[in-house]
C-alpha cells in the first residue's frame, strides 16, 4: 500500500539523521565541549553555542515527557484519529517530538514519565520515521 501522507525533505543539516533512521539507528548531535546531546539537528550547540559538535548514535530509549491525544487530524491523517503526539526525553537528555504507537490513546494507558523505546517505521523505501512505543519489560 502506498504511503500517502506528507514526507520529510532532508536538508544538509538533517541528512545524517534521516540516513541513520534508514539504517535503524537513532543519530542525534552531541556537543564535544559541554558533552550534552541535543535535537533538532543544527550546526551549533543550543546549550553553550559551541560549533564543536558531532553526530552520535543513541539508545532510542527514554521516557514520555508530555503528550496530547489528537482528535482533530492534520490533512492526510484523518484515518489515524485518535493518535498520540508526544515529546520523548531520550535517556541521553535530548527531547524530540514524535508519535506514540502500540498503546491505546487514552490517559489511563498513556502517562507522563512512562518508559518508551523507538520503533523504526519504514514508510517508503527511502524514508524511515521514528516513532515510540511503551518499553517492553
């Protein structure tokens, strides 16, 4: 079945992130000066403003920082409602926006601070999207 939703358009700053996802690796940047990880990709550290940064593969594990259960979808996502839009705090400290899947979209099943892990969603031969699910015990 063809994927008919919007797809990301990698830029020079984000290409390594998207290439990593295609290999089923979550790659984000880390500052070599203050040692902090950060996300979204950019050429300088948002914490200390150093340009001494590198790409690193992280665990893909973390916790649910906050979330919203969406009942009013963006165009193309009508068949997905309700769905969970989440901010995940990775074990390495960076936070990223994503979708929480493989859980009932209900506040009785989705709670802040719940452990989560990445799921690599190969939506096309060229694009893999990062989604998260409750961590398996």
